[in-house]
């Protein structure tokens, strides 16, 4: 084996660099989490120390629970994210199937039209989106957010899913046709189960930006009962700026759900990115 | 055999996606560009052509803010290109080393900031850099650099760069992952052939791997460009809609938000807001076109 590629010094340097960067990446998250469990004085006196029996306190979390409606915010975020993902996947896979399976006039053009949105951010149209939502009475409802995120997610979903659907064998679909299945049954019963991995990739790609978005909740649904977790924590922290316990606890509560989701889905996410789905 | 009848199922499959996409994305996009050509006079919408754009580019009050935001936005983008992408490439190069242990662990850990929301990232760094809490100064003291500390987010000359670096910290995971994926597709035979010719280590990276991953670097650059020119959340979370101190961190996204919704004594103006959105659209379009026609088509792709 070649020497340069297995030199122990090299390996050590590589681990050193990676550990250093991992520490940089995790340090701020770590510092927020440990300090959220400390009482006010030790937050300032020893910010780097872990909470011990003396400095441990959950006063921040108590404030958050009393003052902010975090369960409602969490529920709103959950509804918006899950519903948007559902529509992105359903509508996206249907359109992707139409584009990849059937030959019809305008197929190419329709594909290009749907792909436009991959590069152009939907935020550019915010002024008119707000006008439309006000006119239709959807402003300050979760539907406004769901519609916007669905529209935002569709272009990439159609693009990725149609790439995968082209790989589904024609023989299978034709066998279904000979057995007298309708086009809809073939799509839902035969094709969809086969592209499930691609759908998971699309879902994971869309989940994080939807959950974390601040712009549209701020503009389309700022009412108390429709606040998402991201907007809710933003507003809460703005109001409690001087109450460090509350701020740190609110931040931790916003971090945790995402972190848990990440632990569950990280393999899917990384496989999705590295399989070249976004080439 | 020619079929004259309409194949309804194609229509049914396409309709929902095309409808939602057109109604919520494409139509508002053009409607916004259209609104930029109007203004409001006594509750009436009046067509003024390109007047709003002239105000935006040349009227002393507006122009100063607009060019300031645009300049800041370019600096924001430049910091990403010069810091985020090289670090991402370097990390990916390390991670893709064939016999590296714990690679998956490092990869997952370094990607964590990318999944957090801007609100969390903005506030967390605001607290850490704050002179009141003193984590940043005491850590700098520990390595003997205490004199370098300044309240970076509060100083006009540093605030924008600091926020850009915070954003780099958050998003370094994306170039890392995409480059990592590209590096994995390079066949071992090519690297071995290089070794036979005496090209190993760093030389192998610069002479063999880098030319092969250039297309991915191109994709990352355009993603960074589009992302940076409609950025908003981080600045808003850390500095508020006024993008202080004294507008030194104002970028197009925050400028558009302020103009559209109004702040303090200024009333919101949807038509000027649309004009700014129009300018952002033009900038992004130019960037995407340069990438598609200027860079992507000229880039040499190697058949692996």
C-alpha cells in the first residue's frame, strides 16, 4: 500500500482538523443547552460549566411554559410541515408520473415550466401572495402557509421524482395494463411503492426549510393562534430579551424537536444528498 | 394509429401540481412585477411605468438605502464564496479519505448547524458574542487573544462580516455534503493511476480530484448566490428589521421587508416593495443565466 495514504501522522492531522471543526459546529448548541438548565447567577459566573446540583434550575422552562404557548406553536409547525409534505409528495409524484410516463404534446414545455421554480425563490412574489391571501381570506390561517410551501416544494419534487420514475420498468406497468388496471391504479399501487426511497428524500429535503422558515409565518400568519414554532420563539425571545433563563430555555425548546427529527432522519438525508438526487 | 380522444388521466395527474404552482408561485411572481409599475395616490392605484425603479435607483433617499443594501448583499455573498465553500471543500476532502474512521460521525455532527432555524442561530450567536455574557471575550482570553475582542455585532464596521460568518458557520454543511457526494463518485482506478505516476496526497487533490468536482462547485456557487440574494431571516433574527447598527447589515431581503411593511414612522408601501422584489428578481435571473450559459456549458465534464 502506498505510504502517503496511510501515514499515521497524516491520519492524526486529519482527525485533529475534523475534531476542531466538529467542536466549532457543536459548541454554540452545547452552550445554549447546558445553560438553559442553570440558575441565573451561574449562567453568568461560569457559562462553560455543566449544571450541577447547586446551579441546576428549570426556572427558564417554567417561564416559557407560563408565558408562551409553545405547545400550540409546536402543533402549528407540525400541521404546516406535515400537510405541506403530503401535498408536495402527492401532487409532485402525480405530475412527475404524467411527465415521465406519457408522451403528449407540450410534455417538454410543461417540464421546463415546472422546473423554473427550482432556481427562482418564491419570496420574490411575496407582495402579491399577501394580496391574494388577504383577498381570499386565507391570511392568518395555516392554509396560507401550506399552499405557499407546497408551491415552493413542487418544482424540485417533480424534477427529482420524474428522474426516478423513468427507471421504473415498463414491463411492470404494461403487465398491469394487460390485467386491466386503470392508469390510476397502476400509479398508486405499482409505481408509488417503488419510488418510496425517492419520496423520502424529497420529504427530508423539504422538511427542514419549511419547519425553519420565518419569512412567510411572519408575513402571512402572524396571529397568535397560527404562529409556528420558529416565529413563536422569535417573538417570545424578543419580548423576554433580558430574562436570560427564559431566552436560553426557549432556544433549547426550539432546538430539541429539530435535533430529534435529525437523529431519526439523518441517514435518509445524507443518503439522499450523497446519492446525487440534486445533481 | 392516431388517438383523437383526450387522455383524461394525464390531465388529472398534472392538474393539481400545475394549478397550485401557477396560482401560488408563478402568478404572484408576475403580479408582483406588475405591481411595481403602479403607485398609490389617494387610495387609487395609478400606473406610473418605471417611475418606482427610477425612484429606487436615483432618488437620493431611496437610492442611498438601495445601493447600501445591494453592496452589503454582495459582500455577504463574497464572504460565503471565500470562506464557506473552501471550508466545505476541505472538510469533504478530509471526510472522503478512504480509511478514515468515524467519518459518518463527523459528517452528521458538522451538518447539525444547517438544520437549525435562523432564529436559533441568530440568537445563540448574539448571546455568545455579547459582551454582557462574556463567553467570547473569556474564550479569547484563554488563548491569549483577549485584546482582539470587540462587540462585533454592535460595531458598524464588523457587524455585517460577523453575521456573514455566522451564516457560513450554519451552512457549511451543504457544500460539504455535495462535494463529498461528488468525491465519492471518483473511481478508485483513476486515483491509483495517478499514484503510479507519482501523484499522491495534496497533489492528487489539486490535479485529479479538484478538476473532477468543478461542476459541483459550480452548482454550489449558484445555490449560494440565490440563497444569499433572498436572505432575510438571519439578519432579522439577530438585528431586527432595521438591520442595525445604522443599516450596516441591511441586505435586499430586510430592505424589501421594511419597505413593504413599513417601520417606525414610515408607512408600508407595497409598490416600492414590489419594485425592490423586481430588482432582486433581475439580479437572481442574471446570476442564474450567467451560471447556465456562461459557466455550466463551458465547464469541461469528464466521462467517468
